């Protein structure tokens, strides 16, 4: 087990800066998800931790140890590839034994270690199966077992669930999380799927365009996005953001949303912070934290998605489009106006110029 | 009630669209492929049968009767008993085997080394790649003349060797029995290593990169990766490449014939050269047919073995 420290890490491929700057502390035994859209630099970061690519500048430390120049075979890193990269021409046993065998371990020792790991991962009955005809959850276990047998300090997982069909992903997520609890290793998990990050990770590092946007627990990232990108990226659908101008009223500070009217007054702590902002702000609230009310934002319904457990109502259009998610079906139909009000505690305000969250207090 | 009617009418539909018995389907298939089957029969089975027929006679184009009347010259199995006692045939066969056992492994190892080199990028790769493939495109007869001239006692090979050593050299490459065989093998290796290289490179590029990375992460060094991942994954393609070259090399003729004519004496007389001589000089075609049939059997055994191995390794796809 080992902590990982990334210090001022950058990576360029020619003129293209894949990773502009990255400072991240991953604690010993932590499950950290690197989350972002494709091309955000998350895989590059992971490859540098594994030693498949050398950083352009900056440092990678495992605990106290500087990893510069340490080849990937010697980093003590377990890597689970997107498609698992199981050696298909070998049996499960040969796959599991591969690492110790390459390091010249004695036959008896290999056998006992393979036996132990197979027992732990419930692979014992499958040991002599050829690895090319295994189901995907077995492949995942073999991939993890093959790395785990080397007792790596760190486990890196590169979108291991992206090739799995949706119905099976939930099973795999649970299994993966249980395995992590079992091994208690530091795990870095790269994904573009926020659901995976939210359900499995201790903390999430949200990335975009080679820049780390926010690091925090799943709920922190969800409740208090650090900027507009995180606000829009996390959550399905993402946070509603409406452009407006802070204005004083007799009830307190409100945001003037132009044609949509004015918002209810902001909570006191938030209001004082918003007063410091010069220029426009973005008024944000989660689609899930909206109620139908007498007073609020009056907008035409443009589309209603009824997906059983939830109903997603699309309101307005263009820059002032808003989505609202309701637990139950609602009596709204396209073309009619609806009046929605965000719950006061859920309101977040962002500086329109910088995109950064305006923090209360 | 209605459900039952539905099932019945469905059954009727089946009867009308599909052939009633599998037997009938097979018969239809046979009729449809009959023209192709006749063609295949004509171009492969017919010559084979004709060869078999002639091989038990003393027939030759000079015997004055058409080949279909060769039965008049029936000699029981004299050709085959002659063949068993023909020392020139057996030494030609032995020579062919030696050439094959030197050339094919040499071509394989050189081809594999080059393929490994070309699997990575290096400056000027495309140019070297084209140059490397050129020998394969040269007409074998032209390659034969090239090497014939290169290996003259006053030719470039001796000249270059002399410059390296510092003393004049007049090695009689093509008139020394051992050196002539070596020269012929060098020409074959020069010409056919590119083919081996090309096939093996295709196999090498097909080795999944992430499995290589996974092996590296698990601590395998370059040699271990090669033996535990690359070679097993390339097994099928290696068998194909070797089978192609074994069969082709067994029939080695044009380059060799132009360089040495099978000489000096019979020093480079391989099986094809021997057959050629018996056919054109001795004109005993009944005997030629017997030799050719014997060789066909040997090569078929090689081909069947290779195909069996391939089928076996295909059970474990890459």
C-alpha cells in the first residue's frame, strides 16, 4: 500500500498539452476516481503513474519514493486494462502465475500463491480453463488476480467497465468495490462514467481539457461543484445554470434573470459573497431539487421524458433552458406553462466571468 | 381452437418453402455445384490419374503411341522398383532436404529478426522496407543470373572478400561441389527471406499491444515477452510461413539451374533438377511420372501435418 503524490505534473505530445497541470494527493488505501470526458487527460495521468509514459515535467511520488526513471515493471503497480488484456493463449492458472513466473519464483511458491489468490477471487474451479472463453466478470477477476498476486502497492484501473453491457455493470461495480475492500490497496480508477465514480470512489478528481477541476468526495462534488464545468458534468442531467445579474430587493439579494423574472432572495451567507462579485452571475440549482410552486420561474414545457421511476421535464429553450426531475409523474404537458421553484438550500451561484463557484461564508 | 389452426398452417408453409428432407437439399446442392466439381476434377484429378497410369508403363513421347495407349507398354511396377534402387534419385532427395533444412530455418530466423526490428519505428523505415522487399520481386531466373555473375571466380564476391582480407582470392564458388551448394543456398535465402519477413511482420503487428504492456507491468523482460506472448500468439502464422517455404523450397529450380545447372557433376542436383533432366534428356516419361508421384506423396504429408497443427493452434485464437 502506498500513497501517491502528483506534483506539478504536465504532459505534452508535441504541441498538444494533454495534461496542463496536475497536483493531486491520493491517500494510502484510498479509492480515487479520475473522472472526465474523453480527452481530458485522465488516461494520460494514469499512464504516467504506471510508467507507460514519462511526464514532460513534474513529479510522481509513491509514498516518499520518486518514480522518475523507474521502469513500469519495477513500480509495483497493478494495472487493469480497459479490455483486461488477459493472455488468451494461456489458462487462468497460467495467467495468475505469470508475474511470479517471470520473476523466477519457485514452482511450489507460485502454486501456493496462485491457490491463495484463486481462492480469494473464487477462481479455483476455473483455474484450468482457457482464458479466451471466459465471461467478462471472470475476466475482470482474473485481471485483478493477476495483478494482485504481485502484491502491488497501487492498483490502476483503466475504464474496466466500459465494454460491459449496462445490465451487467451494476454487478461488476459491486464486485469491484468488494474486491477493493478486500485488498485495501490504493486504487486509481479512470472513467468517463460518473455513476461508476460516484458509487465506488472515496474521492473523485474531475478533469477537463488537461486541467484538474475539483477533488472531493462524491457528495461534495455533487453538492458543491467548484466551477461551471463540474456543475454541468456531474449529475444526470447536470445542474441548471441561468445567467443573471445580482440585484438588491427589499427581501434581500436576488438574481435578476431578465425575461424569467427575479429569483427568490439568496440565503444570507451566500448573498454576502455574491455581493462581492462584479458583473453577471450564473444561478444554479439541481434538476432534482426543484418543486412545482405558485411562485417561481414560469416557463413553457418543451418536452417531457417519462422513464418510470422519474420524470424529466424540459422547460424553456436556448440559454435559459432548465430541466426538472420529479420522483413521480407530473401533470404537465408540452406547450403549457409550468412554474418551478428551486429549493433554497440547493441554490449555487457561479461567477459568470470566471466560471468559479461563489462560496458562501 | 384458433391457436391449433395457426400452428397447422405454419406447418404447411414450412413444407412448401423448405425441402422436405435433408437428402433432397443435398441433392440440389450437388446439382448446383456439379459444373465446378467437373472443372476441379478435370484440372486436378485427371492429370493425377494420367500420371498414375503412365507411371506403370515404359511410355515416352518417342514411343510412337498416344499416351492413352500406354498400356501396351505395361511394365508392371518396374518404374517404382527402379526408383527405389536409383541412387541418383536418393542423393538428389537428400540434397534437396539439406538445402531445405539450411534455407528455411535461415530464412525464418532472419525474417523474424527483421520483422521484430520493423515492428518498432525507426528513421528511414519505409525506405528500408521497400528495399527489403525487392529481392522477392526479382524474377528467379534473373536472380539466378545475378548470383551466377556475383560468384564468378573473378566476380564481385571474391573481390569484396579479397579487399577485406587483403590478399587476392580466386575461390571457385560455382565449380567446387560444396561451395556451389552454399552459393545456391545463399541465393535462395537472399530471395525468400523477404517473404518470410512479410508474413511474420503481419503476425507480429497482430500481437495485442495491451497484452504486451500487461506482461511488462508484471515484470517480464523483452526476451520473456517474446517467448511467452509473441511466439505463442504467432504460432499459426509461423506454421503457415514455414509450410509455404518448405513446400516452395522443396521445388527449388530456376535460380539454381541457371547458377549451376545442377553441377558441378551432380553436386547441386536437387529433385526438381533431376526430374527436369530425366524429362528432357532421357525422355523416359513413365519413370518421371513415378518420381513425381513419389514426391507428391511426400509433400502432401508435409501439408497435411502443417494443416493439422494449424487447426490445433486455431483452437486458441489470439
